C-alpha cells in the first residue's frame, strides 16, 4: 500500500519535472561511491589546520 502511494507520488513528480529527475539520475551515476573513491585515491588530499586541499594530478 505505502509502496503504491510512493510510486504514484514519484510518478507525478517525474511527469511535472523530468529535467530534475534526469539530472538526479546523471549525478547518481557520476558521483557514485566507487567512482568518488577512485577519484580521491587518484588525487592527493592534504589536511592542514582543519582545511582540506585537493591537488589534482
């Protein structure tokens, strides 16, 4: 019952705001945990005095 209600609400949102849903899907693919871990492991991260500096290779 709750799943059906959620699906109905989600479908209404998708119908009224398809660009938002597409962007969300794109960001979920680009910023998934595994890809972010690879990116941070590839680049140097320096933490100093509470600040984080990322050095891109």
